[in-house]
């Protein structure tokens, strides 16, 4: 892709997505639909216990959303949810649970005294998950299985939306498909898309923001209220999903400011970019602020004394810790907890480093090119704001819950679509593209083997 802002952004009403040819359609189906669904389903079948990544409280949140409303700090988990924990178990060594079917069900006998400690999470994901469970009843699925399968479908939707956004932006389609293959087989991605957790909506939220921005960059008309609604939806799914909204908004404004010097610039498009940027920031900020206030007002226990977080209070936090932990924002593909052990750990760490440095290098490279394109502007902005977002998140959790401000790289799942698009768009040389496609395919195959071999064992 070798287009400057001036020749790519003037009022385009139609754009071919170049989804043509049976070979590409077949490959797209395998990469975006079949393989991710197969890996998520297989993982869910083998690792059937509740994940130690707080899946129990997430599941309980969804179960109670329409009957008891969103939980508040001080609530205990529903007796039915606690019994499901006993019957299915938690995949964490040393956990002792009351036997399945024990009556009466006493919340204090469960880890963390049975408190609903995910009450700070916004409600949108859980409402959608419960609706998915109700639909699952029609084909005989349990609530738990339905919610997990919905997480896998969210991955498919996120990958497909990223693909469409990339094609809108003119990214080479086979290059993009190879990158999505690596993403759709990455261990941390697959595991998060297997369990009940609002992190499962991360890639979909980030991809939706990128699709909206792609339309604006290409000069395709976008109603400003779409941006407001998307920002609200992202903020009411998880606070960290406001990060891609803010990054996308800053990128649009930066493009508009730079293009103000180009004589061919269409003023109507520039104005639309600013409006959409304001909509994304306003919508996401409104949702996050409103829900934060709601959490603090309704809590009837101190957030700094929640017993489930006691294990995170053993080491005092420092500013140095915050700055160090925030670098995890660049490792979303491989650095979070998974139960997989199919490939040697050293090899997986090497692949994790390659994926991390490829993303950082791609985002940073935009600062050193002479021709201004959307990706050369988006990359450096994303590189800085992604890290800053993690710093603010770390400070917030440290001060609010009085816990070690350690971060999890899975919080950056929503940034994956942008990183993928920037990386693929920035590869200009044919030789580089060939090497990248080969590397991405090899990485995806190793990832898939790592997951499937773990399941078989």
C-alpha cells in the first residue's frame, strides 16, 4: 500500500472489498471461522472446569443479570452458581470446595467467601451472554456451555470484522489473512475466547472500532451517532475497551489536522473525522465514568478489603512496578495464563518475543517513513497511548483496591486488530510480505499444535 492521505481519503462512496475468488473465500472460511471455532470448542471440551481466571464470578454475573440485576460489591454469588462451582470444579490446585449438591449452600465455605468480586465490570457482555444461554436452551445446551460457545463466536466476529476493515484500507488480503491465522490460533486468544469472561469481547470491540475508523478514513459516510453508540457499547463492556476508542479517535484527528495542508482535501470528510473522533471519546468516556460512579455509590463494603484480592496485597505497589507491568500491553497474543503445555516452553517464549517485537516494530516504524499514510500515523499513536492506558489502569486498580498493580496482557486484546492492520499495511516490499506470510503461517501452526497436543494429553 503506497497511498498518501491526499489520494486515499477524498469522499469515496463505494469501495470494493476485493473478496473474490474461490481460493480466497475458502481460505477465509478456514482461517476466520472453521479453525478458531474448532480450537475453542476442543479447548472447552477438554478444560471443562471453571477457569482460575475468575470465570466463576463472571458466570454468576451473567446468571443473575436479568433476575437480580448487576451485582454490587458486598453481594455473594447466587447459590445456584456456587453449586455449579462445586459440581464442575475450578482448575486451580489446592482449591477445596464443598461437595456437589451440598445443602445448605454457605457462601463463606467458598474461595473469597463466595463474594461476587467482579461487580466492577459493566453489564453489557453479561446481558448478551445470558441471552445466548437462553438461545442455547433451544438446542439443549446448558447455560455454561452456551456462554462459552458464545465467546468463540465473538472471536469469529472479531476476526471477520478485522478482515473487512483491512480490506477497506487496502491491506494486501493474503497478508492480512496470514496475520489473522496467527491471531486466531494464539494460545492466550483461544483460551480467553473459550471461557466466560468479558475479555472474550475484546477483539470484537477493537475490530468494530477499526472498521468504523476505516470507513471514515476512506471517506465513506458514517453517522456520528454510530461512533457515540460504539463508544458507549465498548465502555459498558469493559473499561479497558475504551483504549482502542481513544486511540482511534486520536488517529482520526491527527489525520484531519495533517490533511488540512493538502489542497485536494474534502472539507466534509475532515469534519466527519472530527465528529466521529469526538463521538468515540465521548461515548466511551461517558460509559466508563458513569459505571465507575455507580460501582462506588452502590458498594456496601470497602473495595480495599475484598478478601478475594488478599493474595494480591502481599507485595506493596510502587510507581516502578506500574511502569514495568504496563509493558505487558504489548504481549496480548501469548503472555496471559493458559492451561496449554503442548510445545516446549522456550519455543513458546521465543514466539511470544517475536510477536511482541513485530507489533512494536510495526507501530514504531511509522515515525520513520517520509510518505504520510494512515498506518504511519496510527502506529506511533497506538504505541504510546496503549502503554499510557495501561499505566492509568494500573494506577486505578492500585489505588482503588489497594493491591499489587500487576497487569495482565489479556487486557490488551482489544488492541490486536489495530496492531495487525498497522503491521500488514506497513509491509511494502514483496520479499518482506513473503517472509511475513510464511512466518505467520508457521507461527499459527505451532500455536494450533500447542493447543491441540495439550488437549490430547
